[in-house]
């Protein structure tokens, strides 16, 4: 979302609260919404954000529609959205990509591939070598990115946004990351994955990586950490 203008459209998933906060939404409204109060669906006046939907994937075709509307306006607006690796197997994404490719829509689709759709591993999710390569079948460029590298994600997203603004159409990004904890409080991930796998991914923690990078560049220190 840091690559976008306020007038661009963003539709996160229900686990994507950080996207809203990056767009200026106040945390108290998010808490209100999750407490069952619709007054929590309050976004900054300048932001074109839409509230998430709980059914997975239903928002993907809506984003194609938002991008189509922006294309009709002809002012360079884009629409960006997210989904998980499990959702990428649903028909919603493929219908959205069909329109996005055919009509060169200014849409960015980001697959957050965390390796697990509840207890289903990525290897059982799709026979293709990557999820990104699926996009090419619809005439949409697909790119696989290290999702634990904040700078790489920013660069790939910024390039996709710039491409959309130039009228060159949609982009699909697959961000490879990992779900460190259980899927939900009712889940026991130890039943279907080993501790060694989790330990290996913990070493790739994106927050720690960014902290080390900023510290090495003398842009971060213990005082700033404490203040944050």
C-alpha cells in the first residue's frame, strides 16, 4: 500500500489489517469493527479502501471491476488486492485474471504464499512449479518474490503499479513467506508439520532482517527501537 496514492483502490483480506493501518486507518476503528460495530468500517476520507470480506476470494472479481472503472476514467488509477495460496486455487482468481488480461486492467493481485492453507501444504495446492506462473496463461505477467524481504516486496509492487499506470495491464505477484503460528486458535499445526521446518523459517524473519539492514545503514538504533 505504500506504493499507492490515496485515490487508488485497496481491498485487503480479513487478515490484512496492517494494510489498512499503512493507509492511515486508526486502530480503534479496526477494533470496533471486530467487536461487531459497523461504525468501525471507517477509513480516512481521502482513501479509496473497501472493507474485507470473510468468504475467501469473493473480492478478487470485485477488484477487477474497480480496476476496469479506473481504466474508463483514464486518470491512471489502479486497484490492488491480496489473497492466500489456498485462495489462488479458487475460481474467483482465475475469473478475475481472465478479465484483467483480456482488458489490460490496472490491477495488482498479490498472493501471500505462506506455505499452508490451514493444513494443506503448498505442494498439494497446485501442480505448477510456482503460483506466479499461472498468471501467464491469462496474458498477465507473474513474478515470484521473497515475501520476507520488505524492500524486494516494495520494489516489485512499485514496478507493478507503475506498469498499471502506464496502461500496460495487470500484474500478479507471489510473495513467498511462512505462517509461523497455528492457522487459528482451534488449530494444532504440530499435527501436520515438523518443528524443524518452523525453526528454519524463523531465521528468515522479515522484521529481524529489516532491523539488521537498517542498523547496518545507520538508520536504526536501540533508542529508536525503544521509542517505537
